[in-house]
């Protein structure tokens, strides 16, 4: 790939175009998705390597992480370099498509709306079914408040690993680095569980995912807060942004994930609702610390507001990255 395609201004421009593509097209089922290919590779290696003593599992789990992440990075870079050698426009088209596949702005918003729409109509079975497509918890007996909680938590948490984290890595290293991040995220979602099967084997994958999302999660919480402040400019009923920063700082560490608590706590405090609590997974009850204060009962309108906050947050996050890149370019030029 040419150096021009990897320059900071070029990556900012390609990132903006990738966002537009994702907003318009999303993830069409007719096209192969890189994450699906990465997932198949993880599954095949997991079946072969996840055996033996705990020490052996942890060692081979670390090897899995290295192979998948570095393999994804290498294949993407070499593939784009080859396509750019054939023709620069071919390399650019592939770069844009791959960048767009790392984002889930349209998909996340559509998933939230698919849950909110039947809720507004009083169709709880339809809302439960829509929620079951995006969460692992049991949804068969959930009422409107619990369905809403699941949707709000999903949109808030996935604002990081579905949008802002890929944007950060895309602007740092283009599609290859963004895809390497998606490989990390996919590893965590497939083997990063604290259970008998994956506790040792998925240890390295889970810790690397925690590291990759550490900064984006906290910057996203800040951007969600700024979006909440701006919400009052466009809506008559402003959100509870006063005190949300301090409350999020206190509450986010309660979440079992070192990163997911930041966007979830911020959204909970902005909306004036309570997230977390009790979930059921395949009949097994799981208790999670609560986030936020229940000033209002959870209802379908909170999903719509969370989607608005998500859009505001990723836009502010992208503008922040562009500003930081501009400062870097100016400092490099001055040096």
C-alpha cells in the first residue's frame, strides 16, 4: 500500500467515507464479512488447542491470540498492498470496504429501533424476540422495563467495541489495524469467558480486549456526556447531565468488565434510570451491580434517546480524533 494511503490526513478522510458507507449500507448479508471469517478461524483453532492441563490451555490460548490478531493484521495489510499494486483505486476501494465492515453504527441503531418499535405498540413478544437477537440473556419472561434495560445496555456498551474503538484503530493504522482490533474483540466474544471451558484458554484474549478498549471506553463515556449536554439544545427536556460525570466515575468500576461500565453508567445517569441488576442466562441467575439512580421507569423512549446519544458520542469521538491528529501533524511539521 502506498504511503499516501497511510498518511494521517488520508486515514481521516477514508475513515469519514467508511462511516458514510456504514450509515448507508450497514452490513449487507450478500457480502462476506471479515469478522465471520475470523470467527471461523478462532473456532477451528479452539477445537484443536483447547485441551490439556490449565497451564497448557493458558499457553495455547495465548498462542491463539497472537496467531489470530497478527494473522489478521498481516493478511489485511498484504492484501491491500497487493490490490494497491494492481491499481491504486482498487486498493482504495478495498480499504474503504474493510474499514466500513469494522463499524456497526447502522446495525446498532437498527437493532435498537427494532426493539423499541414493538414496545411502543405493546407487542412484548415481538420486542422480546428482537432483543434476543442481540443479547445472550433469556428474554422469554421480560417485561417492558427489562426489555428496555437490555436494549439500552446493549447500545451503550457496543458504542465502544462497535464504533469508537474501531474508529480509533482505523485512524491509527487504517483497515489492517482496525481489523486487528475486530479480531481481538471477536476473540473475547468467543473465548473470553470466566468458566470451566474458557477460563484459562481465553485468559489472554480477554486481557488483550480489556487493554484495547481501556482508553476508548473512557473517552466514549466523556463523549456521551458531551452529547447529553448538547441534547438539551435540540430537545425540550434536557438530560440529567449535571453530576453524571462524578456518578459515572464512582459507579463504572462496579461493572464486572473494566470497560463496559463506563458507557453504561454514563447512559444510566444521563437518562436518570437504573441499569444492571439480575439477568438469567440459560436458566442460570446472574446478579450484577446496579448503575445509575432510578428517577424514571425504563420505557421504550429511553432506547430512542440512547440511540441519539450513541450517534452524538461517535461523532464527537471522531471529531476529537481528527483534532488530535491535526495537532500531531502540526507538531510534526513544526519539528
